[in-house]
C-alpha cells in the first residue's frame, strides 16, 4: 500500500535542461511545499477557528496559486472533490449577498421577521435589501473556509501532476505521518497525569497551546495518521521499517484512547476494520507468491490490530468504559439539535438559515447550548440547517458520486487505500464529534483529497495522447487555475467582510462603538444576536434613556429567553421606571433560573428600596424560591427571613415551607428554644417538610449542648438523603463532642462527597486535623491542617486550626507569623487571644539567679 510506482511522468529529466524547465520545476516544488506545510501546520492553530488563521491560510494558498502558474503540467487532474467544495462555498456566498426584500420574504420569511424586529427595537426604518443568512458574518467566514479549502485541493491535484508527482505524494504522506506522531507525543506529555514527572512545565504549556481545539479534534487528526501508518506496515519493503511503522501506529492508537474521545475510539476501530478489508484477496489464478504476499499483508494488519486492542485494554479501558457507560447522551447538545431539526428547518427548508450560524440559531429559544458552541460537529446537520434541504441533497449526492468515481479507478487503488481510508474515517468521525467546518480540519482533508486524485489516475479510456488533446488539456488546466484564483479572490472579499462581524466578535465590535455607529453595526451585522442588544441596552441605560434601554433589553430576551444578564438588567430598569407588574415577572424567572446569578438579583434588591415588596410578591407567587432568598439574607436580614415566613403562613395556612426551618433556627440562636421546637414539630408533621424539621431539631440540640444526640440525628439524615448541610453539621457536632475515634470514622466516610471542591475539601482536612489533635496525633494533625489551610488560605478557622497545631508541635515562629495578621483584624476574638497568650507563655525566656540578662523589672521575684 502506498507503493508509488514510477511512471513516465516520474522519469529523471534529461541532462540538458532549459532555464524555463528549471523555473518550472522550482516553482512546482514551492507550491507543493506550501500546500503540504498548510495541511500539516494549520491544525495546530487552534483548528483554524480564528479569523487570523483562516486569513493566513488564504495567503498560503495564494502563494501556491502564484507558483502553480509556471508549473502547469500537460495532463490536468480530475478535481471532482475540489469542485464540490468550491460549489458549496459559492452557494454559501450567495446567502451573504443583499437581495430585494420581497425575494427574501419568499425564500426565507424568518430572515425578514428577524430584520424587522431588530429595526423596530433600534428605531430604524425597515431595510429594503436583506441577506438570506441570519448570521451574515458567520456565513461569510464559513463560505471563505470552503472556498479556500476547495482551491487548495484543486491546486494540490494540479501541482502533483508534473514530474516527480508520485514521489512528492510519498514525501507528503511521510511528513503528515511524522506530524501526527509528534502531535500524539505532545498530547500524551501534556495531558496524561502519569507522564507529568517527565514533562517540563514549558513543554506542557506549549503542548496545551498548540495541540488543537479539544480531544475530539486531535483524535480525528491522529486517526488519519493511523490509517497511513498501518498502510506503511503493509507496504514497507523491510521488516525493520514494518516494525517502526507498527510502533508508530500503536503509539497513535494509545494517544487516541488517552484523549477519551468516544468518536475517536469508534473511528479507530473503523480505521483498523477498513484497512483489513482493503487488502485484496488473490484470484484463484494468481501466482503462489502473490497469494503469500497478500496473506502476509493481512497478517501484519491483524498483528497491529491485536497490539492496538491490547494497548486499549491495558491503558484506556477504564477511561473508555466511563465515557461510554456514564456519558449523558440524551443531554448532548448535538442530540438536542437533532431533536429540534424539524423546527430549525421550518420556514427555511428551501435555502437554509445560513452557513456557520447553527449555534446562534439554536440559541434563539429555550434549551440552547449550555456554553458557546460554534459548530454542531456533524456535517449532515450543518448542511441541512445551514444550506437547506435541496442544496444538501445535491451536495451529498455529489459527494457520493466523487467517492464512487475514485473507487472505480482500479489501477492504483491498492496504493491509495490508506488515504482513501483516512478520508472516509474523518467523514465518519465527523458524524459524532469532529468538525469539518474548522479550516484546520477541512483544509488538510481536501488537500489529501487532491493527493488522492494524483494517486488514482482516471480510467485508461479517459487518457489522451494526441497533440490536440494535450492542447485541450492545457486549456482545462488554465481554467482550473483561473477558477481557483477567482475562488481565492472571493474568499478574500468574504473574509474582509467577516472581520469582527462574527457572532464571537459581538462584544468587541459593539463594545468599541457607541451611539448611532453601534446601532448601525447591530442592524447590519448582529440583528440576530441577543448580546448585541444587551450591550446597546446597557449603553442606553448609562445615558439615562430608560425607555430605549427597555426596548433593547426586550429584544435581547426575545432572541435568547434564557439570557440571565438581559433579564437582570431589564428587571432593574423596570423597577426604576415603576413597572412593578412586569418587574415581578422577571424576578420570578430569575429566582427560578438564575442559579449563580441569584446573588446579582439580591445586589439589585440591596440597592433599590422598591425591590423588597416585589421580592415578597415573587415569593408568594412561587413559594419554592423562599428558601433561596431566606438563606441569602439569613445572616444580614433576619427580620426579612421572619417576614417571609409570616407572609407565606398567612397566604398558605395549611402548608409549610423550608423557610420555616430557617425561622426556627433564628429563634434557636436567640435562645428561644420553645418557639423553635414548636416550628420543628409542625415541620415534622408534614412528610414533605419532615427533613427540615429534623434539621431544626438537630440545631436546637446542638444549641443546648447535647452535641452527641445532635450528631446521631444529623448522621441519620446525612446517610439517608446525602444532604450536604446535614453531613457537615454531623461532623461539627461529633468533633465538638470530643469523641475522636467515632469522629474519625465518620469524617473519613465523607471524603467522596467533599473532595471535588476546594472549599469542601478544606473542611474535610480541617475536621481531620481537629480529630487527630484530640487523639494526640499531633504530627498527623499538623499535616492535615496544612492541607486545609493550603486550600483556603483566606479562611480564619483553617488558619486558627493550623496555628493550634503549630503551637502544639513547637513551631512557634511560624505560628506567630500566621497569627499576627489575625490579631490586627480580629483583636477581640477569644480564640486569637488564647492562642497568642499560649505562644507568649511558651516562648517567654526564663531568668535565673546570676543571669546577667535578667533585670529587676523583668523578673523581680527571682531576685528576692
């Protein structure tokens, strides 16, 4: 496989060569090296996801195009795969062009509705000319990627048709294989914990910056190298080379498995299976040596497959088992997009919603991607949503036609099998989690497609030998060059138009402008983007124009209903203008969905005297939010906690809520144990609130000093429900009860619950230090206290625990250094005073009779 037989085109040149021949040969090699370097280097630039990476790629392909002109061969390639992507790029470019409003309304009504809603929110007149694409910046960028990749593929096939083309493919494959091996080593050194000891920090940092976007993309690139390596194992002429290529294939497989990419693991199995199937079976009439060679090739591939399987079983089986068995497939964003496919195609099935904007389109509604996702990482899904149903059918029919046409070229198929398998596996991997929309994935893919065109010559019936046919071929070659040049020029224009107009650029682009300039930019480039309208709303709010700010916040929420920041600012603005009814609606949503942003809501309420009555109304309308609000105000506003509880009891006399338990805990802290016990009894009477009642009862027991009883109550609740508060309360009670052996066993059982977060892990080690201190295991206590303090250096309790352990083990100097800042900030704290007095007592020098350093003032009683 990949044994590139010499033909007439690879014959050595004659001794006497003209100057034009040397120029032609030199320019051909410059073009070849430029395209090979692009295919190998572009994936390392974060997958070619940035605008600058694609612009550099366009420049490199332009250089190759310039040097391809003097190197025009007399036999043009059959660049079917290149024209397919060039056609996709041209179609995508049409989606960016402004068209008459009436035509767009006929082809894509949603685009007109979106533009009209944007102009109303911006107080502008309706636009007469509109693009079809909802996200014109993203569509222009993606169209440029397709055009650049298609031009690179056509030029690769063209410059490899000259003298030495087959040997150039041979070198190119070696270069690509070496790049994948280097990539795999970098990935393993930077991301496998067991190898951290042999990796310098600088090398690890370099590897993390230069090894692709994520594990899925690196797995896709390495699988391509595996196909090439196994092909070389089959075709290598000596046993030493076969062994070296086998080691490379196994190393690459280990890297794919170590990446924990589920799609990468599946593609790895497909690579091995297709390689085995690609080895031809000898015909019955074949010679004995041919049959033996074929059996030997199959044996080599099976040996590599066994080695890869063994490596996977020994090194990566636990990782893969975790990925495949515990992965939340139902919650995967790509699966969610498939479920919404009919809705996404509705109203846009004819022309699509524009290339490159699928994540933005999905975000226009509830259930959007949980984080920024530029692509769905599924080429079929991207085409259906971006290009529409008719264009998708044409494209995929063309892709099948191209692959079928390549497969029919029987002569040379054995040599081309590794490249053919690699491209097929990249397409299959793309259906799971490998994005062909990225330039760093698509450009190498299509450059390899151009090389495949060179390895697989057209059927003999298409070969031309006459002078007339050669002149015709020369005209075809010139047309290929002119077509590639036109594609590059169009790609350059699209890239210029997409600069800082992609959805990822909205914060920088809009934030850098103000007033009418920002409004015009949003109307022209970001009419679909909720964040753009949020930024404009902030600008209007800062200018004091609240009505305009509300219009823009309304538009932001309409575009992205789950936009927390837009709702938060709209809520604050509605409070300021006195729109209490609609402010209540926003507040109810924020309390239900705000999660980490809940504190921001409370910040708004803390700055506005109008918020508190709206907050009470929201709690009455949705009592399930009462606990969140009460816990936030538990320490700072106990009066508000009590008011919430009283208000809910008046509104719902027959129901009890968690806020009642917090109210009872306030009573217990004030020493009002009887009211607290009455509340706990009421909570225990209702199965829905019984756990809150037990929590309150435990806190009352702890307040009256019955710590051991409180511990058992909290422990039972912790083991039964896994409630974090119950578990931590149980730990504090048993540590305070001075029963260290029982405390040690219980605290150790909490490690799986507490280890994931630094704050909770610090608590665990703090309790371990206190228990070990009680057991007189002071050295162990000191080590645990150091770990606890290292995780939370700003926590007073962990610092005091460490100071106590240092004092007990005689490290008075370090203890004094830690305690000095606490004395300055908490001069009246009893524990700080006690520890300082203990350190002073243990470090005070003792004055003896006859000691010249002793003075009457220091130790007068020793002188008597």
